[in-house]
């Protein structure tokens, strides 16, 4: 998967067929950005992927990420389901 860093347009080429999707002179069909604006979403070393992961992991500031899981309702250890 490749995403345009300018507008977010995503292309899903079959593995090994990237060359067919990015011919010489390719531009983003959404915003006309150059081929160089596209980055591989499957590349863990690309810092643009890491920024997106950090935003997803962070959640709202000050909120316990486990709060919803631990909230009432029984079903925990030693608590019968009703």
C-alpha cells in the first residue's frame, strides 16, 4: 500500500507490481503530487508510518487506555455473569 503524503490518497498495488502503478511521470490522481510524495505503508522504517502509529496509540490525553475494559458489569475473575 502506498499513500500520498500530501492528500492521503492510497493505492493498493499487488505485491511486485508497484512499477505498473508508478510509471515515469506518475502523479497523484487526487492532488497531482509527484511519485516521490508516495510512501510505502508497509515500511516500518519510514518515519511517516511511525508518526501515524504514535497518534493511534496515544489516545486522548489523560484517559486510561484500559478504563473501558475495567468498567463495571461483572464477568471479571470471581464475579459471575448475570
